[in-house]
């Protein structure tokens, strides 16, 4: 994630304080120097009996020269910032302001560069969204069209097997549309939380059974939303204590666990094992969830990118057999659902594979 101005500030310069090189300090120094020059020249005039008008002229010239120097040092970076801001307004997000100052203008330069970074990232995400959606839609539409054309041209009969193939492509489109709807809800924040108390063991057991049933039902076909079709990976549930309860929105937590399991299965080796752990959190009815796999893991340098949209990972051959890689939205949706609860989600240290840790506060939080 991009660092903000506070994180990028030079050491020794307090946030909100007056830097030794701040504009206020420079202007104050300018006033002091002007007063000293005028006072000094006045004292010289008294001792040498020089006419006061000459002293006044010299004082004004010296003060104007110093003022011009300070004004140039202030306006030059403003001109550069104006040029960069105009470029950004025209869609050019590649230009940046030089950050070589330790005053308020330096802070402004950092803010402009941070804004440019964010706008550039959003523009890239928009382009990736169009590319991903176009790619994901094209395959099932082409397959469905081929099936229907064969039926219309008489090449294939409209028997149950042919119609079943067409139905699979239609279901694939439906899953993709559902994923895009989740993305829309993520952006608009229109999903309310329906918090309630529930028992963790039977709840998670049902989520794991559903994951196995969906994988078996989809065996032999690709998934447009990236859902796995593997049946060789073993799912294991570990809840302690067995009577553990939690307070959350079960539907949203289902999204979290299902997406994490789906992602873990994709990255698991043949006949691997995915473990879902649940433990009591520090607060009443709070919950700590872990999903561990035995795959290649995620490099530590990539941890901060894991939950970004359209991120499919940088690991070599990251997806196991039966996976098409997905749209890169599953983990972003999981983070969104956890954020709605006021909880946290992230990659944790693990001796083997990947370990995702989810913490839920156990109390309903007001959605902003």
C-alpha cells in the first residue's frame, strides 16, 4: 500500500510542528534580516554622518533582493506543482513533483505525488476490470453459442447431454455476474450487517461440506468465477473449544470462509490438506479464524498485495489442477466482508504453505 505523507516524512520533523526549514521560519527570518539591515545602516549613518536618504535607498535595495530570493524559492515549486496538477487533470498520471524540500511545500509535493499514485492505481484497476470481465465473459458465451449453433444447424441434437453442456455455460455466466455484483456492493457499501450469535462448529462444518459438494458437482468443468473443481484436496476443521460461539453476520462470514477455502484449494498440491481453525478471541464472542494450506506459500514481499482486486499472485504456477486462476476478486471480497465487521484479515507467518488469519471483534460495529 502507498505510504502517506506522515510515513514518508523526514526523520526529526514532527507532524503538525514547525520545521526549522518551514515557510513560517523563512518569512520570520526575512523580517529579522530586514530589520537588522535597516538598523545597521542607520547606525552607520549616525557614525559617518551619511545622509539618511542614501541609507534608506540602500536598505530598500538590500531588503528587496533578499525578498526576491525568498519569493523565487517559494513560487518555483508552486509552478512545478501547477504543471503536474494540470497533467494529472488531463489523464497523465506519470508525472511527479520533486520532493527536495523540508517545509510545507515539501508536504504539499508529497500529497500531490500520493494523489497521483492513487489515481494511477485506480486507472490501472479500471483497465484490468475491463480486461478481466471481457476475458471471463468471452469463454462461456463462446461455448454457449457453439452449442446452440450446432443444435440450430442440425449438427447436434437437442438431447439432455447437449442441453446440460449449455446449462453449464449458463451457470458459469451466472457465477461471474454474481461475483461482479459482489464487487459492486463492495464499492457502494450497500450491504447491511445482520449480526447474531451462532455456534461455530456446525456453522463451519456446513461451509466445508458445501465446498466439497460444489466441487463434486462442478467436476469436469471450468469455473468462470474461479471456484475450484478439485476433489483431491482434503478439508479439515479444527474448532476449540467445540462449544465455541461467535457474534457476526453468518452470510458475510460465509463469503469470507468460502473464498479463503477456495483460494487455499487452488494453491494446494495434489492430495494436499486445507485446515480451517477457529479459536476464541480476546473479547466476548470474538473469533479468530485461520485457513492454512500446503501450497508454495506467498513471498513476504507480496503480502500487502494479496487482498488487492484482480491480484492473482506472483508465485510460479500458483494454481493447482482444476483451477483457471479466477478473477482475482475472491480475497478482495473477503477483506471487504471482514472490514464490515470492524475486524482484520492478513497473511500470517507459517512454516509451510500459506496461512490467512481473520479476527472478528464479536460486537456489531457501525458501518461508515
